C-alpha cells in the first residue's frame, strides 16, 4: 500500500514543493457502478484515536496491513518526526537510526516496515527497513546520495527513489526497485522518476517529472510505461492493488494541481484513466484494496482548500465524516490507506490537534 502516502508525495514535494494535490468540473467519464465490485450496502465505522508518542504533538498514519498493524509518524509542528508502529492498541517508537528524524511509510503483512531516517525529507534522508525490531539501511542507487523507501510487498520487494546526484543538482530523482538484494533504477526517457507503491506481482507505480510535466508511470515486466491521464500536464499514480488496478489523480483542465480529480486505471497502461469525481471540488485517490474500495480526499465547491477524507465504493463517493458518529469530535481530513478488510487509516483533527485515526467497519 501507498503511503501515501503515501510520503505519500515526498518525491513531488522535492520537485515542486507541495504535499497535496489540488472541478472543479465533472468528466463524462465518471466511474460507473459496475467498475467496483463492492456490494452497495450501508456502511458505518468506529473511530480510534491512535494518539502520539511522548513529547510529540502531532501524528499521521500512512499505511495499514491486513493484520491491522499501522505505521506512520509523529512530530512537533512538522519539524522533528519519528516513525511509529501501532498494534494492539499500543504505539511503538521506531527511533531514528540515522539523523534526527524518521518516517515509516509502508508495511507488509509480515510486519516489515519501510521509510526513511535522516535529518530532512528533502535532504540527508536514507531509506530504511525495520524488521523484527531492528533497523537496516537500504542504501541508494550508485548515481545518487540519498534515498526514500515508499512501498514493500509480502515477498520483501521494496520500491522507492534515490535523489541528489553524486555530482550536480540535489533533487533529480530516480525510482528504484530493490529485489533479492539488488537495487535497480527505473528510468523513463530522460525524466526524473519517483515510485509510490508496489503490489504482489512486482508492479510498481509512481510518476515522472520533466520540466512542468508530471506523468503517471507503471513499471512491469522490465519496462516503464506512461499512464494516460484525464487531461493536461499533471498526472500521478499513487497506489496499485494486486489485480493491477491503479489509482491516483489527474488534472482535468489547465491549472494542474488546482484542477485535479481522483482517477483510476482498471488494467494499467492499456486503459485510459477513469474520473472518480469529487465532492464538488478537487480530489485525490491515495489507495485501493482488493475489493476495489478506494480512499483519498476531496474538497467541495464551496471551499476548495478544505480537504475531507473520502471513500469511493459501488461507483459513488462518500465523505467519511458522514460515516462516523456525529458526536465523535473528529474532523477527518485525509484517508491515506486501507486494507482488504476495509479498515481505513488517515489524519484528522480532534480537540484542535492533528492526529492519526483508524476506522473499523461496523
């Protein structure tokens, strides 16, 4: 799953300085109900506050596996961060094996965790694997100084990206796949490339950057291919499930991130993107499970800047705020990942504090 963001979008942040994807106009290619197999029944959720590590005021969840283990990070106003593992109601500090900060971005069903540790996400960051309570540096591509790991499957294959040329610009990223102890770069033409997620088939998704053009990419069977978007010059693939269905976002008219909709590719590079729509504003899809449930965030036509955590199922978009108890005290802003049981993790606000949450279907 993506960690969405995964990071959810650390690579893009390195390039253009943003973490969010910003109608706008509904497309005529809106998702049809038959494209999602989940039964159309009413669903509600119990919400759990994952809390935070001692001394840190904020928390964010980035991924959840099929055993209900959750990873993410805690921080102090975004400056110092520490990765965590949450399981059985308890949050464990993963520490900072290198530098002053760390973030856990993804984990598999074996409890293996990937992310980074270093001083900053945009410099001096190094990809790490946490396994059985121990941290191990993963290294980087020979051409780059730094690295971030963004996804891991149950075979232990890891995706991510290297950045900061050994000589030259600090950014200039290249996606990588680490499998059987060997790290290979995933170039696409002359573009910078960034990997977001990997599935059990070893398919890797992400995006490439060339000047002002951001393109979604899919790596499979030794080749990197571009995924066509809905329109325009901003297209990003965030996650891929084990059926090869990909989700992300695409601009739908001029303006890039300011005019973007969540989208889905049913079978990768041989299919055009399907517009998943929004709550009236912009939207972004961050993860998809084997039941083809999709999570992410959307804004409304009234307030383009306020994000609301959302779920797409049975061809429809729903605000997750409407599916939790009205007296919960929460405002759910982003849904970052979900597992095959339909449990959802993300970030919201409660009591004026930014906290990670877990939603469990009732």
